[in-house]
C-alpha cells in the first residue's frame, strides 16, 4: 500500500480551477518530484494536503486514513510535515527555540523536546547556529531551519516547497544531498522544485502538473521527453 | 532557583510592609489601584503580549466579573470572596464563545471585533434591567460583619482591600510567570511570530488562543469583582467603559509586552500619574495614558521594563567583563 | 406606512452623515492601511469648533464649516507628517495602538479644557420641522444632509477628475504600482490624511446642531464609523456611502419595528456578521 494516496483532488477559487481531478500516489521511502510551470497549482496541492486549504472534491489518504477536513496542526500530528516556499521562521526566536516548538509535537517535556531539536539541528549542520536568532540567518540557513523544523515534528511524509529556490549551484548540491539523507533517515519526501537538474538527480519519480492537472508521470529521464511536458514548459512550438 | 524566587520574596515583604509606612489613606488607595491594574494589565498581557492578539474588549470581561460579584452579593447574599472568583469564572465562561467567534479574524480585524463585542455586552447591561438594573446599576451600602482568623474585618478601612488586591496582583504575576515557562506560553509566542508556521508544526492555534483568552478573562473578571467590592458601585459606564480596555492595553504596552514584570511597572507608572491627576483635577487623567502610549510606541516599543531589562543585562555584562579582566 | 416613510427618511438623513464620517476613515485606510481610532475625536473637534464659533464669535454653525474644514485639513496633514508617519513602518497593530493613544489624548485634553458637560447648539432658525408629504424633517438635519451630499459629490469629482485625486485612488488600489508609476506616495498619504481629518471635522460641524456635544462623543461615533466602513468594505468610498445609509436606515427602522433600546445593537451584530462571513463588505466592492 502507498503511504500517500491522492485521488480526484479538485479545488476551485470562485470560478477558477486551481487544481482539477489530480490523482497520484507516493510509496513509502520514495522521493517524488512534483513539477510544472509557474502557476500550475503545485503549492495549492501542498496546501490541500496539509489542511491549509480545503479541497472542493477528492480524497487524500495517509496510510489509508483520510486527512481531508483536518486542520493543519492535526495533519502535522498525523505525520505530514511541510516547508513553505517563502520561508516562515519565528524570526524573534533562536534557531533552537524554533525547532523546539516543532519538537513539542512528539516530546511533551521541554527537556526531551530541546534534546530532539538539537539532534535534528546537528543532523542538518545547523548545530553551531542554535543560539542565534532565526532572523539573523542567511537564506540558505533559513531554508535549512525550515526543513529542521519540519523534521522535528517527527513526520513520515515531508513536503518540501521549492527548497532550492534562490540558492546558488553549490548550495543546490548540498541541499540535494540533504534530501537524500532525509530519505535514508526513513522519511518519505515529496518536493516541488524549479531547479530541474536537482529534481532529475534526486527524484525516483516525477509527477508533472500543468494548469492544475496531471499531464505526465514516471521516472524523470523518461518524463522530460514526453511531448505534453515539453509543450507545457516551452509552449506548443517546441513540441515535435 | 533562589535567584528566581528572590524577587517574589522581596515583593511579598515590600507589600506586607507598605501599609505601615504610607502616610495616609490616599496613598493606600493609590497602592490598591496599582495592584488592581497590575492584575488587569497582566490579564491583557497574557493574550496581547504573548500571543500578539490585541483585544479591545477586555472591559466586557471586567464588567461581567463586576456584575456577577455584585449581583451574587445583593440578590443571593453571597460574600465577595465567593463572588469575586465566581465573577472570574463567569468571565472565563463568556470568553469561550467570544473567542471562538473573534479568533476567526486576524490582526486589526480581531481588535475591531472584540470592540464590537464589548459594545454589545454594554448594551445588554444597559437594557436587561431585570438583571442589571439598567443604567442605574447597583450600590452596596454595608458589608456583613465578618471575622478573619478571629479578627473582625473592618470594611471601612482600606486594609482588607489592600490585602485582597495584593493577593490578586500576585496571582496575576504568578500566572504570567507560569505561562512564560509553560508549553502553552511557547505556543503563544510561536503564534505571535508566525501563525501559519505555528499551525504547520502541529500547534493547535485556535485551542491555544481560546485557552489563553479564558485565562486572561478569568483574571480580568477577578479584577472586575474586586472593583465592585472596593468601590461598592457598579453601572455600565463605570465597569463596561471602553476606556477600561484601553487602560489595560496601555499598562501592558507601556510597561513591557510579553514580560512578567511589565504590567507591574506599567501600573506603577501610569496609575501613579493617573491617580495624582485625578486627585488634583478630577478629569483628564487619561491624557497621560494617551501621551505615554504614543511616546512608548515611538521611542520604546519594548516598554519601560523591556528597555530596563536590556540595559541591566548590558550593564551586568560590562561589570562582569571588568571583573574578568 | 406613514411611520415607515418617516423612519426611513430620518434614517437616510442620519445615514448620510454616518457615510461622510465613514468616507474619511475609509480613504485613510485605503491609502495607508491605517485604522484611525482617533477619527471619532476629529469629529468631536469639528462639533466643538461649531459650538465655540457660535458662542464666541457669533458664527453661524453651518457657515463655520468654511473655517473649520480647512483648519482640520491642515491639522490632519501635520498629525500625519509629524506623528503618524514614523509609526507606520512598525506595522498595522502598532499604528492601531498609536491612534488609540492619540484618541485618548485628544478626548481627555478636551475633557480637561471643556469639562464633560453636555452642550447643545441653538439655531435662530429652523425651530419648526418642515413637513413635505406629511413627513416631519428637522431643519438642522436637513441642512446637514444637503451639505453632506454636496461635499460627498465634490469629493467624488476630486477623486475622479483631478490628478491628485487619481493618484490617491491609484495608491489605494496598489501602492507598489503607484510608486513605480511615479506617484509621490508620501505626498498622497499626507494629503489623504488631511482629507480624512477634514471630512471628519466637517461631519462634526454639520452634526453639532443635531446632537449633544461632549468630549467623549467620539467613542460612540468611532464605533458606528467602523460598522459603516466594514459593512461597505474597508477602503471603498462607495461602500462607505452605502454602509452609512444602510446603518442609518437599519437603526431608524430597528428602533421602530424591533426595539428602541437595542437599536445600536443591531448595527454591531450586523458588523460582526459581515466581519466573519463577508470580510470584503456587503457589496463586494472592498478588498
């Protein structure tokens, strides 16, 4: 059985359809890339899965149990964590406090939560910044903090929204290795990403979305050759 | 541990010694007002300072506490030491539906909604005459004779009220200190910093806010109950006035948002100035509340206590640096 | 039927003045995202302006509009320039609390200077209500209504026909874009705040002969004013007009057909309902 099953997911904003009849699954331990041109509805899909936006139709199941209708905190408690495309740290708090707040979800005692936070920070190479204010970090480190905070909630599934956006090529390499390491730690990953090189390298499988609908699915190397994908990305003329 | 307890012990000693050293009952009255406003500032601070939710409706909770205490005394013969906590509970109970409705709104919209709720509560108090006596309100003429550990309580003196106010103020400060170290307090700060991120890491933001609102309402209701017993007079204009909400906001803000001692410092500062002006001119004591509020936001957004604490820390670092060198 | 027509008429008359106060608040919100809690005190100052004009200089209260509107305009610009401007970068809540402080300061200075006594303005004319079609209309309210209509019309022309007016609307719709198009946003903000203050003051002058005057009257007015602008959608001028008229009519009809004691409550319940379920306003014109 798949870890995450999305079936017929649809969301309207007024008369506008942001996501339409989208279905896909994610297997345990997989890294799935969710790609598509700007405005394709990828972030909306994340918002739908994590309960920030309620679907107009369709089902979302984690381990066979529906998460539709749950508020975001309850979705997090079920084991789905996310990062935001535009980072949302708690700016006035230290890095350690940021992550501790997330660790409270699985560790009710402050001491355990702090220990868990430091462990995650160490794993992500942020241990030396634990005492700094989140607002003082570089963008790269804020993105890391965002991932650390998500991991500290002890998720089974991690949704990464453009973790590499705005990073330089060497930082992208570091981030790619990080994603792989997270999967090795037993967490399934879905990522939305624009940096194609990174997606191609780290995803086991990609789902291509355009105008809210799935237009292709499969191993990365194969999908990029599909005419529908080329058309969506480069316009009709580019398609053979 | 001793360092954390020291200020509390010093505070209790100072509070116990104060009635012996004040020259006349006006000063004792000012001390009582400071203590009452410390409680009220602390009440508002729990929600406004920690969770960043600016309520303009706390007068309603204060008023509910005052009315419940008064009505229980006059109609059921229940003495104020039962009435005051029950007034607090009533305010907390009423805060639940208010919170569930108003917390659907964010930022300034939440503030406006609480303002509207407070106006509605005031209208109800004005017009539900069978219960509230309308705009006439209630007056207590005499308290029943009471013995406390064998001593007759002298209700005409301000001393019993001073003791009660001191107890309530300490309670407000202790509640803040508890919140500061609790998980709930950490959640509130997360909500203040970024509400969406707080939800995303698994914090039930609605529950945290509603719970805190109830705690805050309980303290504001206690304050209202105390007011009713001390002034022996309750009417919509006295206990449901929007200015009461504003005074709570200003005391917490001028003193220092999201700190334990902030409301105490704010109350000492503003109430002293305010009561002195009130004593001399009768009207316009809120001129200085408005003025200090504007000055604080412009020049000292962290409040008097926030600024003092930072300066103390810097001083300590410098002194320790000298010692080390 | 006659009662209905009567209360509808008086509701519309009062509503027009609510609308005028609301427009001042809503243009300021539109351009600067400031919810000005001191707006009610601006109205109060206009009311006292009319009062002192009459009792000190024998100025006709309605004519004193020509004096007080420009004074309030300049006063508003100074308040923005020297007080508010530095606070705005601190965020919406700080600005809200700052204007709360300003509101308390002005109201209590007035209380200190003029005491809390209730005052009234007596006109030498218009003691008897006029009765077109058997509906009784108080003359002061009728004059206020006509002048309010004229001012609102003039404002409309200003906003739609002049460069500065267009700049104000542009900034209100999209501050960034207006900045990029070369609009001097700071100047627009200063003028807008002056305009909002002048509108509040003018409404105060017009209301003065019909209401009791006392320094804390602003409290009551500001809350009504919020109801008006939220009903119409914060930031929308047509919304504020509709909201003002609606509130006037609802209060007036509510007093007759529901309960005179709870008539103010109807407005607040409407207000909460709109905030919760239609945050962009009843007419869908706000943002």
